[in-house]
C-alpha cells in the first residue's frame, strides 16, 4: 500500500540533496553538475521511502535493488565524464543567459528542486519493490531480468556513442576548419536514434513489472513518468529540437531510423536526396 507520509519524507530527502548540489553550483553557476546526481537521487529517494517504513533491502529485494543501483552509478560516471569533457550543457547555459542576474536563485526551483520532484516520481516503482512484504515471485524476477536487459542495452549504446565521438573528434581535428560533423549509424544506433533512452525506459518498466508483481500497481506510474520524460521532455524531443540545424545529415537519419523503439532501418528514396538509412547523433 502506498504510504503518503513515507513518500513526503522521501521527497523531502531528495529536495534536501538537490539543495546541497545547488549550493555547490553557486561557485560557477554551472547547473550541469546536477546531471550526474540524477540517477543516484532516484535510488536514494526509493531507499529513503523503504527505510522510513522499516524495510531493509535483503534477499530478493537486495537483488532487485542491484540493477537500479548499477544503473545510477554508471549513469553518474558517464554524465560526469561528459561534463568534464564538454563543459556546461547548452540547455542550462541558455537558461542562465536568459535569466541573467536572477539565475543564481531561480535555478534552485527551475532546475534543482524540479529534479527532486521528477526523481520522486520516477522512484515510485523502486519504492514499491523495496517496501513490499510479499516475495517477488516468478513475475517479479521476470521484471528484474527485464531491468537488467534495459541496463545492458543502455550501457552498450552509450559506450558505442562515446567511442564514435572520440573518433569523430580526432577526424575533425585532422581535417581542420570546415569539416562537416558526421553522425553515427552503426551498432544499436542503426536501429534506433536513441537506443540509450530506450534501454533506460526498459529498465524502469522492468522495475515496474516487479512492483506490479508484489501488488503495488501504483509503482507503474513512475515507469510511465520516465518514459514520458525520455520521449517528450528531456530526451528525444529536446535532443532533436535543433539537431537538423546543427547537423544537416541527421535529417536523412530521421527518415530512415525509428526514434525510440529499435526497428529495421528504412530505405530512403532517392527523391528525398538521401542515399542511405542515415546515422545517429
């Protein structure tokens, strides 16, 4: 059964965590430091909910926790490395420049507390799994396997993209000014323009299946929430909002490749000016 008091405590803990990160960001007002905290904040919120109710991850609950925990650690490391390599995210830079001198305090609710709200929503299936008294059962273990498959899918696709970017940076440097940036069309990126986002959604639907298996159907709200975010807010829609202007070759890739769910690449007609299935960003 969903416990509102435990949820409010968990949300308060997430908000406190994000407030601390906000205070750290005031040194240079680079809000990108919040991104590596996103995954750990979700797991942290789920754990606080369960611990407040006196449930400790043991046995099958501990195993069910391992996949989200590994996901959070890998994602934090991945985003931290990207931040160190690329600097401030253009999304936050645009927000900071638009808000001017008020950014330092407006960022607290516009970015950091908003992340706490979203983390508390996405963590719902994990809260359900960790706090339930019922054993996972067969269906619950199926959910754990699905979550692991999603984690593997996301990890592999992120690794493929990281290697591509490294090679692409070397090529651009060798070719000098005027060289056109390429786009990726190999590996998992041949079948989906955003296989990493797809893998993340699969992971959280796996956790949602485990939540449903222990009778906590309310946990599925979190699985739906992160899917919506990945498709319509911070994922596919945001990434592709201006990518054609920044990278014209991506236009052909859009026509030939599914946006989210992997599928067979489509041939693009010669009339469209394309000569292949395209590539991934």
